[in-house]
């Protein structure tokens, strides 16, 4: 299918759905995979598809998939797990986590229509891969609107935090088969890569690993929101 250079990802998915006579669902998405870098990501609906593809190197093995992914918008299905922080105290929500669909929908709408949208407040320990080596060390991380910060000495402290990667010129990916490739402690891995870079250079790609799936998904949601609403 020929893709118009003006189309967003959402436009492209609608064209694909029409072409193949399928009903487009909320969890339909386009996934970009970099086999050489062992990473992939779900394109956000507002992105320009052609602009992303134009960043690929010539004869690239990169792939695009049009598929359904239930993890596309987990914060819409369970905002009480992903979006509620001290900064959302002004938004009315019921106690506990047994929210009705109407309450969830209203909370998500209120969260993303505030004057300033900030990513969920996240902090905690994650593994960071050492540059150029297959060794991993736990560090204390903090997510801020400007980027991902960590304590190089590994101690739980907000003092002397350094910016690991900003989110203005970098993109967020998930790891593929890192346990085998990079000896990661778990399979729940995230990469932050310079958007324009299409080859492996450790100074432009940071490899992070979470202890478990729940932690991984919280950090991934937070990073995606931070990336989408990064201040230019």
C-alpha cells in the first residue's frame, strides 16, 4: 500500500483497516522493530509514519507490523494504576481501585486536558547496563518531565541526580530477547535511544531493566507520556 507522506499513524491504520475490510479497534497499532538493535516500539497515533521511516538506513532490516496490542494504552484501562499520583490530588476519584468505566474515562480525560500535562511521578530502582559490557547494576531512578534521571552511585537519594537521557531528542523502546543477547537480569527491558541514530553506539542508547512486569509497565507508560508531552 502506498502511504501518503502527510498521513499520521492513525490515518495509515484507518487506510489499512478499510483496505482489508476490518473494524479498527482501540488496540490496533503499528509496531516498529529494529532486529539489529533488539528493540521495538508502538508508534503513537499522532506520529507521522513517513517521517519515522525516512530515518531508517538504506537496506535496513527494520520492520513495521499492523497488529492489535492490548498493552497499547494500559493507562486508559487502569488509570488508577498508572496515572494517580500526588499531583492528581485535585482530580476527584473514589477510594480504592474498583473504579467504574465512567470514572476511568472521566479521570483520563481530566488528566490529559489539564493546562500542564506531566508524566506520572515515578522513582525507584532499575538495572542499568554498563556501556560496552554485558554487566548490569541497580541504580535509583527518577522520572521528570525533562527526562530520566539516576543516581550514579546506586544509592536511594535524590541528591546528585544525573540526567541519563532527555526525551526531547530520544525515543523510548522495549527490549527484545535481551536475556540472551545482553544477559539482562529479567525480560522486562526498556531502551532509550537517540531518535535519529539507526546503529548501535552505546553512548546514544541506554539499556534499562525492571525487576518485574508491573514495574516495567509503570515506567514504560510514564516514559511514553513524558515523551509525548515533552516541552520543546
